[in-house]
């Protein structure tokens, strides 16, 4: 299968590209720079220069492919609504190119969106939201199932972790603890965040591309929910800084994660495991953090 991948040079995208190539697929990856294009070519993929604002280019690349995996997103937390609108336009452009083809279209969302609306309990793949930033993209892609597209959405855990991760949320929490001298959590820290190893996530994207039924929501989750205080505890131990509670009114301690640090986001992957015949195989979040690779540069 010839697969067009956006976000192909990022943390998760580079692992997805490797997974696809190892499985015998051909890959064309979206590259915003000469450096990104060179990295794709070195990996054995074809580079297509462009970005999420190049709607004609995205449309053409999707039309020329046998399937699309969409991972790119403008991670601008100062204008999250604007970034989500860009994502929606990109999704619509690629989706239109696939209408009536029965080709797969896999996009990315996040489990934290379920926690933001306060549904309570463990989030499942059947939970839906009426609309909002990123949710609109999710719903638009699911709707393409009625128009001849084998569409699916992977809601990723906020902590996608491995030694391939160089800029994710785990690094932000570590850098915050290093810079402030405290590895913190809000309140009693009992709120839970799910996690997944990068390589387990990459395999899930490949399986979704190959097998997910049209209109499927999937959860990119291995650890259903790790208490935030346990995450803070590992970080504090490795950095040799105290682990301490942060008052809710001082959540700015966490920078751009201030809005999310207190969210309780336990998330099930039960349906995903059945639909894709997928099970996580790599280390869980706490085990991976304890391996020390996140802290090597700080030792």
C-alpha cells in the first residue's frame, strides 16, 4: 500500500513511517523543511514538501495514495482554537480526495478531550463529543464512513513515551521540575493520565490503516491511568528534587499544561484491542521513566 503520512518526521510519525516500511508499505511523508525531507529519504520514504496550510497539496497527495495517516498538528497552545481550525481544514481537504474510494484515512485526536468535558468515569471508544477544537476533525472523519471512506480516529494518550520522545509532555513535566526545583502534582495527585509507548502506538496506526472498520474510534492507550503523583514521584526521584502538592490556584506552575494537570483521564482500550487484535508489548509509563533515558542529559 502507498501511504501518505503527515507529521512524518515527528516523534510519533517517524516511528509510524518505520513501522509501515518494515511491513512492506511504501510511504510518502509530508516534510516542511529540507532537513525533514532528507530524514524521510534516509529512512527509505519519499518526501513531499508542504505543510497543513497547503490544502491543494494535501488534497493531491491524498488522491495519489492508497491510504492516509494524519499525525501533523500545529502545537500552538497560545492559539489552540486556530491550530484546531487549521487541522479541520486539512482533514476536510484530504477526506474529500478519498470520498467514494473505500481507502483508509486514519487521523489523530486525544484522550484528554474526554476529560475536558467532565464526563467522569473511564473513557471508552464509544464516548463522543458534539463539537469543539479537534473534536470537529474527529467527527468530520467519522462522518466520512458514510461517504465511502474507511475512516478511523486514534485518540492518543497525553503521554506517548519512549527514547524516541524528545519534546513531548513528559519532557515538559521533567523540565518544569528541574527549573522550579519541585516535581509537582495538583491537590492529592490522584488524578490519572493514560500513557502508551511510541512503538505500541506506531503499530496501532499501521493496524488501523490495514484493518480498522469505517467509522471507528480507537484509543492509543496502554496504561489506562497512572496517578499524577506517581509520575511526579518518579521524576522527583530521578532529578533529586522534592515531590510536592501544588495548589489548584497555582497551576501556572505547569506552564501550558496548567489547564490539563488536574484532569482525571482514565481511558479504556478494551474495544481497540478487540477491533485491531492489538495488545501493548512495550514498557509502561512508570517502567519507561525509570529506565532513565529521559534524564540522561541531566545526569
